[in-house]
C-alpha cells in the first residue's frame, strides 16, 4: 500500500492536471481530507505533509479526535447534522458543509451567538433528488438560502453536493454542472458570494477530477488519501 505522503502527492498532481484541463488555477482547489474512521496517527501523518483541512462525519468521533490534534487544523463537518448536536458542532468545527434545513441552522446560530463566533457554512443540495440522501431539493434551496442569510452568525459561503454514485465518473458531470449553475444563479441574484468568491464542495475519491473540471473549490477525499476504510 502507498504511504499517505505518496497518496497526497499523487492527488495534488491529479488536481493540478484536472485544473489545467479546465483552464483553472490549481490554487483555487482546496483539499478536504476526510478522516472518518481514520485513527489519530494517520491524521498526524497527513498533517506532516502539510494537509491542514480535514472532514469528519460524526460528532462523537470528532469529539474524540479534534481536541487531541493541532489547533491549526481546520475542521469541516460533512455528516448529517441533527438539531440536538448543533452545540457540539458549533464548538468543534470551523465549517459546516451540510446545512439542509432551517431548524438546525437556527439552533446553530443560537449556540454561535453565545460563543461570540461566526461560522462559515455551505448549503447541502440533494442534486440527484435521491430519497435516501440528505440535502435540500434544488427548487427549495433559494428559499432556505434567503432564510439563512437573515441569521447573524452563519455566513453562507456556497453549496455542497454528493451526486449519485456511478462506476463511470463522467456520469457525475451533469450533476456537478447543475450545482455550479445553481451557485451562479444565486450569485446573480446577490444571495451568495457578495464578500468573496463562492465555494462549491463537490467531488470525492472516485470522481474529483470531473468535479474540478466543473468548478469545485473544495474536494472531499478519504480513500484516495488514507486508503480503504475498515
Ligand atoms: C466519506 C465521505 C467522503 C469521502 O469519500 P471517499 O470516497 O473515501 O473519498 C466525502 N464526502 C462525504 C460527505 C463523505 O461522507
């Protein structure tokens, strides 16, 4: 098996190649190392290779890991956020990528107010309209975005999605393009990206190059960095 260092080098080459194919600057693409079920030692190995952004799916697992790691790391929550876990999420994470309903957003805002802290969030869109998946339906996203823009402690930075899984990553392309189009529409309507360039979190180990070609600014990779999860 390859080392984490080798995997990271290879991933950065592939990001760079995909960015150049699309005429993009590779520096625009930020790598989120998805460390769910990955032990602390391996996270530290990745950190030694200058990997500073990590993603976790479960609050309890994050509580057992984040306090034991370097304070300079940036943590993204990428799992399903339950309203009763928003306090812990507010304390632990720097970015919540998976806001898809108003209720947890309001709860999160309330906890952030007591912490005197603002939080960058992304709205998760169920771009493939899959019943078993989290995320707001595309036609409901604008309304949610408008409501969340009224909350003081949440800063909506962009959109996140997980398209259906296909064997052929090319099949994901229309879904990535659709998320980008939604983002551009919100930008035109001045609902997003007023202060800085909007983020698009899309692309995982099997399809990140296509996502980069379609405009991803965050890609979320677990297996490609840490190997298969047990
Ligand atoms: C697990 C997970 C990933 C990473 O998946 P890999 O296929 O291992 O790269 C990315 N995003 C989300 C939301 C995940 O749950």
